């Protein structure tokens, strides 16, 4: 399928699903392609995730910089159940991201399913795409679970 047509389809899906993130991303990529700057696609692909994660991290850290989070708030992370569970959640998420990276190294064509699944999640579930590594990590977990269940059924 022609890349331009696919981007237009993504724009339409984003508009129908009221997903400004998909719509804007597809519009920007289409504009870059149409004005002949598609030679920058490899750089955008390599550095786009890093830039996105940088801005996401900046957004998350603003409360620290603006001093809306106090030392008392930080200490409560280690002394309350929600704080301890948040620490555990962060540790599990980074572990799963690592497993996702391993899976993508072994089976790189899965990125197609991750991208399409992310689009479905954005459009139909009103999700927010924060990274293919977490999607790959969840996929790795689900694959292990499926293999485990299929071994038990046989």
C-alpha cells in the first residue's frame, strides 16, 4: 500500500476516533513526505522515541521543578501502601520493557502488530501511546502465558 494513502487513512481513523495524537502524527509525517524531507525519516525513527520519552519525562517531572511535590510527598512513597505499590509498579514496568526489547530483537516483525494494536487502543479504547517497549513487554508476557496454557492443554 502506498505510504501516502496509509497516512491519509490514519488521519481519517484519527479524526473518526477523535484521536488528536494519531491525526497530528500522521499529518506531520505526510507533510514531511510531501515537501520532500522524507530523507529524515530514518533519523526521526531512531530519535523520535527518545524525543517523545524526553518530553513525557519532562511533563512528569514538572511538579518536582515547580516544587508542588514536597519532601514529605517523596517520603510517603516509602511509608504508605499506595507509595510502595507505585514503586513495585515502576519496577515491574521497567522489567517488562526490558523483556519487550528482547522480544523485538528476536522477532522484529511484531512491531507491525504493536503499532496497529496501539492505533486500535488509541481510537477505540481512548488509550495513550507511551511506547512500543511496554506494548512489547505485555506481548512477551501474553506469549509466555499462551505457550504455558497450550503446553498444559496438550
